[in-house]
């Protein structure tokens, strides 16, 4: 038991916690956004290939990309939530940047779960030599959803970067 004169300081009041959360958000958020941009470029470069080549490439993409997305998006969300918890009571525009980033990242997660992951699961079962007749419309739906979530992730990363600028960001 602590004497009456001693108090326990909340870890959320420790400036090191805020710095580490910002660093984690920037690191994982940057990797996540960059990864989504790279996949978008790859997907767009395959717009003119036939169903067999597209299916084969998707099988290769699906080997580990879902894992990479998970291990970068989830820590970004957690780190951003910590930054929000620490800075929310502060005044000024800068406190809203992590909230915007979190909302965009949550939207990415929801879109991924609703659109992209079910398509990924279906595409894993496609036979490379015999893609389904509607493969191009499935590809288009996946790519549109992916483009939306890529833009959202890049905007979220931008908001996290702006929030981390010294003098602009609020202190705990």
C-alpha cells in the first residue's frame, strides 16, 4: 500500500509512452500504406493479362500478404488509439489528426473484412488453368476496394505524420 502522499502516475501521462506510440504508429502505418501502394501498382500492371496469368499472380500474392497486412494494420490502430487517449484533452487542431487517422484506418479494416478478404478466400480456390468466367468482374471489385483502402491508408499515414511534427503536436 502506498502512503497517502504518494500517487501513481498514469502511464498515459508519461511523455515516453506518447513518443513510443507515435513512433509505432508511424513505423507500422508507413509500412502498411507503402505495402498497399505496392500491391496497387502490381495489380494495375496486371490489368491487361488474361485470367490464367491473373489467377496465378493472385495465388502468389495470397501466400503471405494477408499476414503482412495484419501485422502492420493492427499495431497502427493500437498505437493511434494510444495517441488519441493521451492527446484527446488537448486543445487545437493537432488533436484531431490522430482521430482522423484512426477513423480512416478503421474504415480500411472494415472494407478489407467486408470486400477484400472474402474475395481473397474465393480466389485461393480458383484453378489457375480454369479461372471462373466472371474472374474479371471479381478482379475489378477487388481492385476498386483496394484502391479506396490504399488512398485511405495513405491519408491516415499523412495525418499521423502531421500529428508528429514538433510544435504542431500536443503534449500529454
